[in-house]
C-alpha cells in the first residue's frame, strides 16, 4: 500500500525548524522531489537514452580511475 503523504509529528515545545528539517529528510529519502523534477518536463526517449548512457560512461570511468595505481610522486 503506497503512502498517501509524509507526516512529521511534533512533540510539545519542539522547534518548528527541527520539524522542517525532519520533513526535508523524509522527502529526500522517499525520492518524491526527484520524481517531481523528473516529471516536470517531457523528456524525449532519445534524450533519456543519451543521459543514461552518459551516466553509465561516467560511472565506468570513475570506477577505472579508482582501480588504477596511484601515480608516483617525486
């Protein structure tokens, strides 16, 4: 059953800024904001493929860079 909304409960005397921080963390964890940003504009299938391919390439290059031996420091 999907969640209907994010709820942050406040205790008596708790600061509103702390509640806002909790809400921000919950929104970030649930991925709600990213989903909204993704659906904000239509992305053509070719553009989505290009973006995913570029992200995969960046991950691969980062992995290769991480596995390489460090350069000698003279």
